[in-house]
C-alpha cells in the first residue's frame, strides 16, 4: 500500500506541533508558578490559647470532601457541581455576616462594622516562623458557628436540597471538613504578602468580605476570549483564502464509497461487535443518569414527588454520569485499535477463535475489573504522606489526594492497548 500525499499543506502539521509545544511550555511554567506561590497550610490555627484546627485537620477534611464525593454536590473555589453551595464562598460569606453582626454598635478606630470585617478578613495573620495562623475571638466564634451549620446540613435526618439524609454521621469528620472549608475561605480573602489581593485573586467575589474581582483577572479573561475567537477566525480565513494552506481542487481526489456487499468483514471486525453494543448500552445509561441529575436541579427534593436521593443521590449519579462517559469512550477505542492496527500493519488475522480469545482476554476481563474498581475506589482515602511533587519549589507539605478513578482506569487500559496492538 503506497502512501499518498497529504491533501492539505504540511505547514498545518508544523503549525500544530509548534502550537502544542508552545502551549505545554506555558502550562509547565504555570505549574511551576502554582507550586512556588501556593498558599501556606499552617501547622495550627489558633485563637488566643485555643487551637481551632491543625494542618492534619485540613488534610483530613479534604479527604472527607473527596471520600463523600462532595465535589459532585457542591464546589470549592468554584470547581465542582452546582446543585449545592460553593463551600468556600458560603463559609466566607456566612462568617463575614456573623462578624458584622458581632461588631455592630462597637466601632473601633473610626471604622464601621463592615469596614472592620473587611480589614480583618484581608489581614494576613500567618506567622511563617511559627507556622501558625492567628485568628481573633469573634472569628473563632464564627468558625464554631460554621461547624454547627455543616453538622446540621450533613447530619440532617431528612434530605434537603438534594443532600442525602445522614450523609456524614461522624462528628470528627464534620469538624475536619469545616477546617478544610475554613482554610479555603482564608486563602480566598487574606492578602498575599506584598499584594493587595488574596491568594486566589479575590475569588470568589463577595462585597461583604471585601472581595472584588481584580483588574488583572478581567484583563486576562478578555484577552483569552479574544485570542480564542480571533485565532479561530484567522485559521479559518487563511485555510479558505489560500490554496497553499488549504485543499487544492486540482490535487484532491474525490472520495469513492464502495457498496456494502463489496466490503469483506474480517474476523476482528466480527469480534468487536460486542464492544459497539456495550458502548451503546453505556451511552443509554449515561443519558438516563444525565436526565435524572438534570431533574434534580428542577426538583431537588425528589423525582415527581418520589424521594430518590436515598436510593440514587445526586452526587453518586453525577459521578456515574461522568464515569459512564469514560467507559463508553474507552470501549469505542477498542474497535479503533483493532481496525487501525490492521490498516497500518497489513496483517489480517485468519483464526476467528484466536481473535475472539484475544478480545476476551485483553479487553473484556479488564472491563469488568475496571467497573468493580470504580465501585471500590471512591470509599478510600490516603494519609498525607510522601514528598511534594515539586519539592524544590514548594513551601508547604503536599496536599494528599484520594485515588483518581479515571487515572487508574486510563493507565490500566493504555497498558492493554499496547499489548493488543502488538498482537499478531
């Protein structure tokens, strides 16, 4: 089989490679800056002589957040689902309201209650030498109030707003979870040393807490949108305007389609029919879960009067909605591996049994185990051990992460793909 010339200019391939190289270089630089300038995680947060929470509590709260899939219900820093609250914004706003009420009628230094709260929230009281964060007495009371708030939310006897009944029953888990939310709210409001904005560029915005979007954030957001739309327009313009970049009518061969009866079906193609069936089934299941979670937004308390949150809670359904998309797309990759390997290698299996055996051995069994592993993995969490990924650039211990289901499945299947594409 002879290889024909590309129907479009090779400059497009060169431009794409340069774009990828430039893009990943910028991403690498940003990753370095993120780890270099990450907010500190204090060893302890104190108010007077009382220790409110420690670094281990923050780590433990983050693992509780992951273990109970709260990112599939609410969000932190705006990342996650949006049926529930953004816990960073909620903690920041509620604590600011609590402080304003506490300082009302007791001005200090000529400041009103709101001005005093803004000044307190934006003052960075982290002490690097002692690795501690110092809060005032009223802020300690606000933190205790938020602990009671989350205990009432996650330990409620009835479902509320899509949240499960008796979601988190361990009081210590709720205490650690509140510590994690408190730390995120502190990073969102406390000014970065030497700067007039917080560690998160004053995100999320909250006028009561004095958080307003910075000019830099607006400027770069506008530049990114202009770059995306303008760059896309320029590519389409040059592609359609110049023949030396696009298709040439004189050189392009018309596409010819052979009748179906003239196309021979290979044993490998017969073997992958089940993959297409399974992928279609997964797509149907993903559509049904997507419809259910969409209905949760219209009627958080139930499904046409039926309380589904006790059986199919929103966060679990949203998790499976994403995982079914991954399963389905990965199953569709299997037929591509078989067909593309034949096209590139020119090898055509002649033994149906051998082909079916290879499909079963290297794809069907791992498919079953990958499904089982997804059920098991969300219930696990790891302790904050091990060195940081970028130890030379990091000033804080690493943030522990619960096992990533997608990464485990992807790594497992990539290994399978390598084996299968080498089969002869």
